C-alpha cells in the first residue's frame, strides 16, 4: 500500500502504469534472484540456513535505512525536487484533498466497481500462483522433459513476467498519452491481454508437444503480465485519497485467490490425473478476469456519486 501511495503522489497520471509495471517486474526479479543467491551461499560459503537468512536480510535493512532518510511523502517536502518538477507532477496529476478522513468502508463495500477490481485481482492472482506452486511438478510430469531441465524451465515464467510487466507499463502510459482515455489505456489493455492469455493456455492444453506447451504458457505469461499492470494502476487512478485502502482490499482478495488455487489444482490432478484440466481451468480464470475488466468503468473515482457510474453502459 505504501508503494502505490508513493507512486500516486510522486508521478503524474501518464507515468503511473510504467511505474506499476516496474514495481511488479522487480517483485519477479527478487523471486528469481533470491533462490540463486541462497544456492550460491550454500555452495560457496557452506553457510547454515540461519546464516543465509541473515545475509538475505541485509539488502532489506539497507533499503529501509536509505528510504527512511531520503524519501518524503510528498514531492513538496523533498529538498531535491525543484519547482519545475513539482509543477510537472501537479499538472499531470489529479485533484486531491489536503487531508483524508477515515476510509468510507460502507461506500466501498457497496461499490460494484470496487467489487469488480477485487474480483479481477482474485482471479489473476489465483492463476499466477500456479507458477510458484505446481509448475515445477507439472514440468517433471510432462513427457520429454528431463529432470535436469526442470529448474531452468521453471525460471522462464518469472523472467517473462519481468518483460511483460515492463512492456505493459510502457504501452499503457503511451495509450493514455495518445488517447486520454482510461477505457483504452487501462480497461481495453487488460481485457485484450487477459483474453490472449486465456487463448494461450487453451492452446497449451490441447497441444501434445511438451516444448510447444511450455512455449505457449510462457507467451501467455507475457500477455498476463502486460494486462496485469492495469490492476495496480487502476487503484491509483480511482482510489483518490484512499488509494492505500483500495489497494489493500484488492490485494487481500488476490491473496485469497492465491491461497485457494493450489488446493484446487492439487485436488483436480489427484482426481483426473491430467494436467490439461489445470491449464484449461487457468484459461477459464483469465476469461473471468477479462469479464470483470469488461464490466468495470475505469473513468472517474470510486467515490464519485451517483453510483450509476459503477457499470459500463
């Protein structure tokens, strides 16, 4: 929540998607690097797992200290920001009250748009968690994939996510600059990419060649990451002074999805003994995410009245 609050306050509207893409990308960078660093420490230094935990904590502690002394909640409070930069941020942003009152929970609970934002994140997180849970097992049980290649192939989706999220942020901001429309730059981008992702997983499920299946899954990951940028960005666009609350609620729903899908996938494979049904389930999940985005009106704020704006005409 603190990250999206900072991005909203420090960046104009037309640069938020790229920043959101970078935020998502570097989460994947961390997911790729941490196991490699831990493995290197085990092999090179013969460290215990407790010592490795201490080593892995050092970058976070260093970052926290730098962030505490350098960062300020508002650009106006930072001595390194000049008047021209402040004017650029203010001109490209949107109006915001000087202070925010207590979060309007009842309003958010009754907002159809808020439920749609939470639902799309629930579906996306549910499908994406497959790569951090069952994907390596899927690879090991795929015909023609040797055990020594599993680790390399399992690292491909996070790498593709890094590329997709970065590209998605660039494209989303470019579309907003060209069209001035959130429907095009946020909503349409998400819908199209979720549909493309679903199509890749359907194609992977019906393919008999393991290499082609993995390639299609990776392409699907790229589209998923491109469209996923809109998820973070829309909370900044529509959350107003309560962006932290809106993002937290959305992220919580994503955690519910990420907790539920591994249980479902494990049960499905136990019952059917066929990973194709899992891939088809992921396709259906992304279709559901696309449907949520298609029904969401991204213009204005979640706190606009009347609530008739909640659904697209």
